[in-house]
C-alpha cells in the first residue's frame, strides 16, 4: 500500500504537470472512495506486476495507469464487463503484447545498441531518456492505444550503432552525458573557483609580507579577471556538454546557454583589457 501511495503521488505530480486537462479524478487521495482506492490499487499492481523491465520507467507506468484507469471508468459504467479496448488485438486479448511489449521492445533495442557500454551516451536512449520523454508534451503523440508508427518506437538499426540518428533518437533528453575528464571542472566549477581564487589571493598577500598597501590591493584586483575567465570556461563547457541534445532541448535552455556564453565572453574581454 505504501508503494502504491508513493507511486500515486508521482502520478498526481504528473497529471498536475501535463494531464490536468484530462485528469481522471482529483489528485487528492482523500477524494477517492474506498472502493475506487481498492480498484486503483489492484489496477496499479496488475500493471506493475506484468511490466517486466518497464518497471524502471515509472513515468511510463503512470502514463499507462492514466489511460487504463480511464478505460476502467468506462467499463464500470457498463452493464457487462468486457476487456479494455487497448488490450484487444486480432489474436485475442493480451495486455503484455499490446501495452507492455512495445515499450519493452524499444528499451531492449536501445540497450542492445550501446556496444556493451562503449557507445557514446548521445547515441542511444537510456531509462532516464525514456522517463523524461513522458514528462514532455510529446508523450501525447503516442496516443492510446500506442501509435506504433510514432518515431518514439523506431528501433535503431545495427548500422547506426554508435551514431546519432535524429530519426530513432526521438525522445532524447536535454542532457547528454559525455565521457570526459572535463567533468571534473564542469561539475564542480564553483569549488574550483573558490580554491583557485583563495589560493591566488593568499599567495599575493604572502608575497607582500602580509601588508595591505596600495600595491597589494592592485594585485588583488587580478582576482576579477581570474573569476570571469573561469566563468567563461564554464560557459564554453556548457555548450560542449549539451552537444547531441540541441535538437530536443527547449528553446529557453539553449537561449540561456548562448546568452551566458556571450555575456562572459564580452565580460572577459572588457575586464581583462581594463586590468591590463
């Protein structure tokens, strides 16, 4: 039950963020009757129990739960019980084949295209990419039942292994992990700036015998160019680290990175010129 409540809260956040216009019910658990709580608990655990590796896509399960719960509401209003329309195929009724397997198949195809972990992260989608996709408005394009013709379900071919393909990487997130030692600076740039600026400042004071005269103050002003140059380096790394995700990133995120780069470029030139 605790697990259900935790996942229900995730579902509540999700419909508040994207599904509010089509929300099945109020996002408050207290608004549900005991009968409906029991039905939704059973429905969620039935979905989770048959999800296989798709269990690692909680946002995807929320998407499935959202639509199946709506189908459940329709079925409950009828005189006779009948299978959910999304699970019906020409061969019969199968939740696994019609709902779970399409997701599992594309996740497995992407995992099999990572060259045993050696392929670049920008060249294949992982669980984080699939989860984040269901937080975007693009997830509505998947429809219900699944529209298997959607590029989201396109499998990467072997000849594309290790390559970035706009066609089959529909749904890549705005962050692409790159294997580089530059992460040591990019991820901890504030710590590096603090250490370097402190070292530079204390070194200047030490070489001036601890005195705070005019020359010492003028030399300490060199901390300004050091700081702005380090910020410029960080802005350059922001651009490099986003490589591979520009086509799927929000315009505001790209604009912020570009403006930050332009600002620190201009500031570095001006401050260094004034200091010199």
